[in-house]
């Protein structure tokens, strides 16, 4: 797209009424079908893993469960879901995160909470997670008004 065309499109978008801009933001941020399928598959496998390993005392045994291994097999596309799950419903997702990303930001941590914090910070730094948005009244562009 040429710079002139881009400027025209941007100008047209900026001249939309606030209600239309809000609808456009929803459409542009909506997950596509592939992302929805991946999330449903992750959720189904995570629920199965949690249900079937609920009384397993061995982390190694729990992480070798077929559902957990299938989550790992989904690859890098699943990292945002793993991090969100770790953030909202903490459990032992460290093995999967390490296997998929080949990174271990929690290698010096010796507590679950320390490992969780290290992975969530890593996710924010790598762009997989975003810091909570500040609260306040947003204008039509989603920016906070002063």
C-alpha cells in the first residue's frame, strides 16, 4: 500500500464516529477461526489433564500424561494460552513451557510462586502477555483521557 493510500485510509478511519470505531476495534481484535480452534483444543486437553491427574503426587508422572504431552505437541502457538492459564489458574505448566520454548526463565527459582512470576515476566517481555491496562475512561481510540 502506498503512503498516500495509507494516509487516506487512516484519515477515513479517524473520521468515523466513536461507536463505529469501537465496533472496528472489536472486529480487529477478535480471534480468527484457527485461534478459536487452538484455544478450544487447549482448554479441552488442559481440563482433561487437570481432571485425570488431580490426585497424582508426582509432577513427572503428571507431565507425562497424554493430554499434557499433546499440549506440548501443539507447539509455540499455544504459549499465550499456557501463560494465561498459569496466570489465572496456576498449575505445573513449567515443563510444557520449557519444552516448547526451550527457555527456562525460572531456572534460579526454588518456589512455585517464584517460577510462576519468572515465567509471567518472561511472557510479558516476549510479547505473549500484556501488562494489565490502566483503569479509566478511554476515548474512541482506546487511549485514556486525562
